[in-house]
């Protein structure tokens, strides 16, 4: 008998709403939204991006996780990994008694039919789904609809005999899940490119071939088993991790389209190249809102709050850093003092402590946004900290 799968909630939304509000709502942020996304206190003005924080997919995933805990109070409830890339939210779920299969000591092999397993917003690989089916666990699927749309196109590419070129991070849960879809409709293949530099390497190979062994070594962890660039770059279809920088995803798609045209002629594009718009609308909305914020206001600095391993948050920080001093912080406690701040510089792996980040005198104009996995209460707490430091 196939396992029970919930994909549209568990009819307990009203019961968990008070707990969700207590854990993630902010009266301050609600008031700032009403005041044209602006906060003033003494010499401080904070301009909040008009789109920020929890997106629909994240809100839905967290809601379903709380419903699951309420629906199955006497059963073990697991997540396959982080539900979203925000330590605060994941810790809140741990406090609800939800266990993470990615934590030390946990394993899929220990699951039994009575156990309940939540699939995160990123989705899960085909192999993980098959393991859960064999275990007979009840499954609560919170996979984001934008991710499912990418999967549909990757499966279509495989059916048509095209290799999926995925703009993403090969180590990211969503990209791993997306890549696994290439095998669902047969022996499909994939290549994952991190950025335009990696795309340029693949496009150069499409145009003129090259050192096959060097290519496979360069992309060793980012290609499907049995990948052969001499065969599997002849026909390609482009997709992306939904939280990447949208302008870069579009640019990479154009790079591959042009490379195929250069190698095989423009007339061959219809059979050798495909691309669909798989940019997440919430990711795009947050990037557009940051661009508007930077255009509309003269800012002294920008703060981006969200998990350091959150792709969409890192890309927001990347956009801001091109225009104004930018600090990507994981949580409000990273604002250590009016002089010291702990942040992750754009392009670096680890965070650092910087000094002299907050102007000591005169008016301060700060832009603020939050990644799609950051709840309002953390944004509100950060603003209160800014106000306290500015008036110190």
C-alpha cells in the first residue's frame, strides 16, 4: 500500500495561526508597512524594501510543518533537512519536537511506517522520495510551486533528449532535487553551472570542443553520472535554482543559446535548444524591490538580514553591494554595538566583525531588506536595535 501523502495542508490552519503569529509576527513591521515602509527615530531613518521576508512558499511550508506537529502529536515527526535556510525558524521547529534527518544521529534507515516525514520547501531528491516510500512513512510535501515548475521543465527536457543546464549551486538542496528529476523520465543528463564564468567554460566547449578530461574534472560534482560533454552538450535546455539572481539566470540562458547557434547554426535552435522562464516570482519581486529602493533613496548603508546559506538573501546582498556599503547579517544579534557588526561580506564564505559601520553623528539613512526565509519578528527586532544604537 502506498504511503499517505499530504500536499495541501492538514486542515488545521486556524488552530496553528496563533502559534505562528506568536513566533513570527511583528506589530512594528505591520506599522512600518502602513507608513509607506519608512521608520523614523531621532536621527535614524530606515527605508524598508516594499517586498521582503517570508514569501508565499516559505509561509506555506512553515504553516504545514506546524499543522503536521499538531495533527500527529503522538508520532515521531521528521524533516528531511532544513525546512528553509533560517536558523531561527529551524530552531523553532525543533522546539516543537520536529527532528531533522540531516542532524547527527538521525538516518532514513531508522524510519518506520508510523513516522511522519515533512519535505521542505526546496523539495527532495527522487532517491529520497523512493526511500521514504519503501519505509512506508506518512509524507507531508511542502515543496514550493515554483520549484515544481522547474522540475516539470527538467523532466520535459529529459523526455525530449536534451541535457538540463541548471544555473545553481550543486550543493544546494533545491538544485540537487531538481537535477534528480532528469533521471525520472529515463537516462536524462544534467550540468550545473554556478555563474557566468562556469557557463562560459561550457559554452566554449560547445563551440569548439576541448579537453574532455579537464572539463569533467572541473565539473566533477556538477554533472550527471556518465556525462560526456562531447555528446551531452549537443542539445540543451536551461533551468535554474529558483533563488538565483534572475538577471544572471537569463544571461546564462542567452549564452547557451548563442553557443548552440554558433556551433550548429541558428536554424538548429528549434531542435537543439530550449529555455523556459523558471524564475521564482517571489525572488524576482524581492530583487525588484531592492533595485527600486536603491534608485529612490540616497542611503548611507544597506542591511540585508537572512541566513548565510540562503541563496536568495546572498543575492540581495550582492545587488546592494554594487551601489552602497552593505552588511549581510544572519540575525539582529549580529549588530553587536554602535561600532561593531558581525556580517558576511559578499562573495566570502565566513562572517567577519567590522568596526565603524554606523555613522556616529548626523542623520543616518539605512536601507533594509530581508531574505524570503526571514520572519517579520527578526526584522522588527533588528530595527529596534538600530534605533537604540543610533540614539546611544
